[in-house]
C-alpha cells in the first residue's frame, strides 16, 4: 500500500460527488435542482468526445419507492460531447446520473446535494462494450472475458473492467448498502436482448443464468475464500441497484480456470502471490442483469479531509465550484467532489497499515498509502501532494480521518505541460516480457505545444520496446492526463494471441512502474480437422466436444451442405450425413440426406461455447479445413 501498492486498492479512492442545488425552472423538474454540465469523452479525458449520449438524472425525493413528477430529468450531449442538465435534488439524498449510448457501457455517477447555489462541472468517460457471440442459450464475449449461459439471448454486449486501472468507471460509491467499504476484484456491465429486441433486465421467477467475468491479474492479490473447507474458492457477488444507486450483495460465486473448471482452494496461494499461470474468472448464478461485481467488504476505511482555498490574488473569496479528486502514485482516480462555499472536501479511502499489520496479505507489513489531490477550477488544473493516509479506521465521510489541512489554488500548484520520463517493467503472467511495444501520450496537449516541448528537450521518445528483462524507458509531453498503452502479439502455429494493458496517470510517475499485460484476444485454428474420403468420416484433434459442425459447399453460396448441432456436445468422429445421438440436423431442413461432398468443400467446427483452452488461455476457435 505504498505508492507502488495503491493500484491494488485504488478503486477505494472515492465515493460521491457533492454538488449544490438551485431553484428549478426552464422546463426542468419541479422543486430544487442542481445544474450539472460537462463533457463526455471516449476512453480518456482530452481525447475524442461522444455526441448523442443520453443523460438521465433521477432521485426518489418523497421516498415512496418510485419516480414521480419532478423526480427525473433528461438531456443529451451535443456534437462536441458537451451536456447540461437541471437534475432533481434534495438535501441529504443522492441524485443518480446515468449516461447511455449504444455500443458503450452505461456510466452511473452519484450526486449528493450539500449546499444550494453551486453548479457542478463533470468530465465523464465512457468505454466501448464488446459484442458477444450468442448461440442457443449461451453468449460469450469475443475476447472470452465474459459469458452468459442458461437463458435464451439473441444479442449481447459486455464490458469487463479492471478496478486497479479503471476505478473511475465504477458505478456509484465503493461502499455497499450495509455500510462496508468495498475492495473490487472485477466489475462488468451486461447488456442483453431477447429475440424481440427487448433488453433483458430480470429473469423469470424460478429461472437463473450463469455469468463469468475474467479477473485481471492486477487484482489477484485482493482475492480470498469466503467459505474455506469446501471444494472451491468462493467469492462474494454484488450487483448495482440502478434505482437506489447502491451496491447490494447477492449470493456467492466461485473461481474457475480457462476451461470453466472450478479452481481448488489450494490454488488461492499462487493467485495471491501472482505465480498462478493461466486465466482466472468468477462464475456465479444470477437472476437479473446490469453491473455485477466481485467485491470484498471491509471495515478498514478512513477519510481524507482538505480545505481548498482560492488564489490569494483575484476577487474570488472562496473556491466554490472547483472540482477535485484523488489519484495515486501508480494509478486509479476517485470520482470528483465539487467544492462548496466552505471549501471543504472529504474523500473515502482505505487506511494505511499500522506497524506490524498486513491488511492486504501481501507479506509486507506497515505499508503506507499515498494519494495526490487534483483540482480543476476556472479552466485551470492544479495538483497537490502526495499526502500520507492515516492508519486509523474512521469510517465514511463526513468523519475526519486524515486532515491534510488547506491547499491553495495558486500559480505554484497550477499544472503546466512538461516533459515526463517514465520507466518500468512489463510483465506477462507475472514474468518480465521481452519485445512488448509501448506508446505514451497526453491528448490534452495541443500539437503545437507538444512539438515545442519536444524540440526544446532535444526530442521525445513516445514509443518504446522492452528489453530482455522487460524494462523500458520513454518520455514525452505531459500536463494532466497521461495515457500509456502496452501490447504484445504472440503468434503461434496454433493460435494468435494479443496481450494489452492501458494505464492512465494524473501526474508523471516518479518511480519505475509495473505494467501487467492482460489477455486482449486469442484466436486458434484448433481443433485440427481431418476428413477420410473412403469412409466419409470427419474427425478432429484435440477431440473436444462440439456445439456445431458444418460442411460448406465450395460454390460460396453461403448455405451449408450439412449442419448439425447439439446442446450436450458432439463427439469425434462423425460420419458425413449421419446425425449422431444427441444431435439435431439443422440443414438440410427437410432432414433429407445432404448432397455428396467434393474436393474444395470446407468443414468447420464450433467447440462448446466457441472457445478452447490453449495453455490456460480461453481462445476463440475458428477452425476451418478444406476437403482435398
């Protein structure tokens, strides 16, 4: 939990946005409102903006459990990604802001009204969802990062998030409805549709589906076992209640490997220390869909309290309207707090370890967490810190845990563009990797300023490649929003594997960083298909169970000569034209024998779920073979 350990719990760095309320009007909701404006960005602040984003604000003002007149409002982002909305509000209640755009994971922000007369400005980042391959009662993300099975789904989209590097995407607060701080191992947005185009939010009574979410290596050290002594590693499941804007625990899941088999409790130690090889996912039964999360409840929270003052020069007597948030040495950012007339800001964080303590069970005791404070005011950016987080548990805001005193939005702390030098190590499966490519950029810096800074520095090195020890060094202009991306292509005869990591920084890292690559995609040509023209027998190796098998004519008409499928699995070998037990002939639809095969026709097979296990990785199978 030093600067280098913050990433593992970085998702705890904040909590809610505090904004003021003002009188309604202009067609907005009746009663008190808070005017919220800002910009919607794609992936990173300062990059591309998103238009036509639907913005919805709502709060149950009268507490009757439903949204009535004056309790919701809507707007949308314009061509430049800018939005403005008069959101309904009531002192002491949380207003929910929902941002929706087709093809992107929904974003939820929580606004707590503390004071009237303060308008809030937000930067909102949205991330593209990944399409799912759906067949029968199973949908699997193209990358294998998530799946849903057990119900009929026509179309599906999912986005799996890494809490260590994408904490800003976490819906609501890092706390649950029972008053616990939450340490997240993974969270994901599920968007599913039935054959009529209706979104699936709830499953019929008595039915359930099963989801999987791949857990990033960055958060393996957060994992534990809620029920020791059985045959698997059980993890707590939470869902985001969109209406209430809260996380609620619902049931247990368990950890599985790439092949879907439950991991043994003995595997937990190698997961915690990072030596486990292969993929790890959480599997759990669910009865509804929105955001799901593997979370670990904790009572070890504390707070950071600060007073934000205006610059000594100028006419402003307070810093009201400034937007501030926390970030860490490694990465991770809290949701923002809007400063009121009193200048106070309070953030919920995980406490540091006291002497002899090992809260994160990483074998190192007494680790001290450090955070930085970033603020934006009157189109200017400011940075303060680092500040050490205290080791005493204090609960949630407004309780005072670590009081860092006051900071001033002056020229000494105003952010200006400069050359940032970064070094570190890239790891794959916990081991240093040679040949990984890296790029860095700050999209908030204009091209002319970027060129000027690099010219004055004698050149910049935006691109780097790791050496035999996994080490890299690079430099480039940086002001306020630095994005570093690492990737590696592992090309094998049997598979094409892409590894990737994206890191966002609120300041230039002063110490070497560690970048853990995660599986981005894996495609395999396995299983290998064989055809015996003497017996008309089709076989494949390895002999995995198939969900479907096609024989496609060389004419390219798009229609198969023969197609069979099975929910229980097709075993190798099969004879062309003969439907094996447990399978169904899909084509020809008349169940008549298919036309004879000929040279140049193709055979394609589809394993159960569409994926195969390649060295512990879940790889999408694209196996196709031409008949000689």
